[in-house]
C-alpha cells in the first residue's frame, strides 16, 4: 500500500497510517514516515506552484508539436535550446521559513537589506553537439532584438558547434527553441 502511495498525490503520512490501521496493520504516522524516507528513499516535498497555461499557450504548444510530429532524430539534432535566467547576487531572506530561536524579539539580529538588488542576466544554449558558454549581459545593457541575435544567439550557437545559422531555400539549417 505504501509503495502505491508513491504514485498518488497529496498522501499524508497520517492518512496512510489510518488506511493501514483500517486494513489490520496498526502503525503510527511516524512509522509510515520512517518507512517512506529510510526504506523507500522518498522525501516529503511540497507541490510546486506554476501558472496555468492560457488557451493561446496551449494552441502554440499543440501547433509546435504537430509541426514536428514526423521529425527524425537527425532533425532534432539540429535544434538549439536556449534559456536565460536572472540571478540575485544578494539573496533576500526567506521570512516565511527562516527562524531565530530566542526568548524575545530584542534578541533577534537585524538583517541588512538593499533597495536595488544587484542582479545579473545569464544566457546559455545546448544542442546535440554540446553546451554553449554562459553569456553574461553587461550591467545597464538593454536587451533588444538586435542585441539578442548578434550577441547571444550567434555567439552561443557558435559555441555549440552550430556555425551555420543561415536560412536555406528548403528552410532553416538550425532551429532555435527558447524555453
């Protein structure tokens, strides 16, 4: 029964212990937790929140899949996957989970904060041929379409041995997919 719980969502150890007890196997929620973590190697993880896809996003995904339904492995080997991320250099404290154990609030040290977080934007690409170097956007640089194509796409594509970014009569030699 516990192994089946792995496939189910939102199964608390309390509910599992109750079900086992009802089936004639009296156990505590602590025993269930111990078995799930120590014996099965599982971790109790929170559900991830993510935005629900809009109808337009669903249509685009379906169109993308239909266009590539008959692609061969050779076609997929010409795909460049790229993504960017912004990193904060001074991570703000997590006031929801970080705690200081003290007898009064006067004993809790203050946390230094800054008004304008230092951030850096980083791009990278990957393909069947390998990974690109990380591309760091200089501070103060506005990312325009021209900057993105000239500084990010072409240089990153060259890094992963994808030097032919030209469009031929039969279609593009390389396909770029942004995550």
